[in-house]
């Protein structure tokens, strides 16, 4: 009776002693995903380097370099003449925003005001010449006596290799005292030029080789 009602014995599970492969589909997919990430990162970095290099090339190709040149002799006319000019020695055009002059810790944007403080009363000199001109209009007294001719420099476009005259003062037999004074004092005059490239990258130059990049040109800075 006991043998007839005994439960059948359950099969004993057989352990799989065969080693499983390490390179499974899951691990393969993970490795492929990591490779894709690395390739994407490398591609992005290479693109960044190319863009950065291209930007530097464009910047170099359009970079203006402004300097102030001063002299006291006109080589073409072989005559004494004080000249103060801005020359663009860079590779691209410059948009001159403003020019400041400095003398004895004072700043100027009007070069005639500068000449009045450093050298002689240019306004009184002009008044005398205007009086003579009105009395004898057939004579160009400004040319005969020697006048300080200037050019507008603010908001001017200066091409690469071009120059703008800030001041020209010819020596005559009538203005020797004034001319000699300006010639001596011009070495004590410094400048600050703020200008931008066509890419709207702005710089401040002292006209003597020191150039600093700035965000923008503001005359009151």
C-alpha cells in the first residue's frame, strides 16, 4: 500500500558547467555605443579646431595695425614741415572711432586746443591771419605764413597701407618761432587711438607699437 501511494521522485537539475562567453551581445552593443561616443567627441573636437584655425586666419587677414608717425621734414618737397599722421601698417582696413592726445597729464580730442596749451595761441594766430586775408583777399596768408592744417580722424575708414594726416605745419619765414616750439613739444605729445576692424573687433593703440584689444570704443572710457 505504501509503495503504491509514494510520490514520484523529481529530476535533479544538472548544473551547466560550461563556461559562458564574455563577449555577449549586450557587451558588444555597449562597446559599439562607447566607440560611437568617442568618434563623435573626436569629430566635434576636430571641427572645433578647424573653426578656431579658420577664425584666426580671418582675424589675421583683416587685422589693422595703426601707428602714429611724426616728422619735421617733407622729403618730397625738400622743405621743413612738421607732420603727424596715422598709418595703417596692418593687413586689413580700420574704422577709426576716435583719437585722443595727451600733454602734461591733460587729454584732448581737439588738436588746436592741444597746440594752444603746448605751443602757442593758435586761435589768436588764426585771428590775425583772417584779418590779413580780409584786407588782401588776393593773397593766401594761411599758405604764405604757414598754417596748421588738420584732417578729421573720427569715424574714418583707413585702408591697409593708407595714412591720415592729423597735422601738417610748414615752416616759413613768418612762423619760425611757432614752428620751432611745435617741433620741440611734439615729442611730449602722446596719442590714444581706438579703432575697429570690419569684423567689429576693436583695439586701442598708443601709436608706438602697444595695442590692446577692447570690447568697444567709447570716448569717455
